[in-house]
């Protein structure tokens, strides 16, 4: 009997399907460390520039239209929102960084709430660093990568809104992202690409997340 990549892929897909059919619920919104939910569940955080699609991606992963509130005003969210997926996983939607009207650089913006979160959240398994396909990696994203390197927090780059680019542009932007990742020791070796609008790439991302969930 032949086994190998196909079987492993099928198993990952089945685990992802099982995970994301579990009940998803909002459990906490934290503006300080004292409000972080106390749980031993593995946790995956979504980080990225304001308006890169974090909340929309949480909704798409959970199969819910309004689990995470999507603001039309970039930079408005100023708390970490925690979502529980059954008894298997926590998703943490981090405040966006880099909005032009927000005071200070990412280093100052993350120093308090996000810095504390990264330094103290022992259940954190990986950060999904979302990169808007229309803009590619920007200086704020590079600063975020350096912070994650210094904190020794594993992160995976996820290119969002791929439907906004033509196929050759998607390929080139993804190539550039992967080239950047090679310089960061905490980076997962490959980048992913998704579109909430079309669903492209979501199954692969679900499998990636399911591998980090409770067994």
C-alpha cells in the first residue's frame, strides 16, 4: 500500500475540517494583561497592519459572518480579542499597527499591550503575520518581524486579499515575501496566500492552524 504526502495531506485536511466545525465564540477583549483569559489551550495570534484583514480572516476561519467585528475605520481596534474554538484552540486577534493617523511607530505601539502579550503568553504557539497583497511587506511589517525574532515567537507570513492582484502579481509578491522571511530566524520557512472573498488558500491555512491545536 502506498503512503506518503497524499495521506498526510488528507489527514491534515480532516483534522482542519473537524476543528473548524467546532463552536467558535468570543471569550474576551483585553486592553491590559489582567484581562487576558486564563486558559491552557494552545493559541494562535493574528497580527498585521491595520486593515490587512485580520478580523475578516477570523470570521472566514470560523465560518461565521460576524464573530469578529470588522471596522471600516483602520486603526480603531485597540484591544486583543480572544476567540475559543471548541476545547481545542484560542485565536487572538491583535490590534493593527502602522495606521498613518496612529501616533508612534510599531515599536511603541506594541511595547505595552502587544509586547506584554508576546512576552507572557506561554500558550502562544504561532503568530500569523498578515501582509496585504496590494502593499507587500512594508517597514512596519519588518519591525514586527524583528520583534517576533527577539521574542523567539514562531511566526508565519500570510498574504491576504490575493483576489486584488492578477496571478503574475500574486506570484511575484509571494516571492518577495518569502525572500524577506529567509532573514528572520523565527519565521516559518514558507508563506501562505489567502483570499477571504474567494476562499482561495483557506483550506491550507486551516490545516496549518489545526496542526497547532490540542491533540
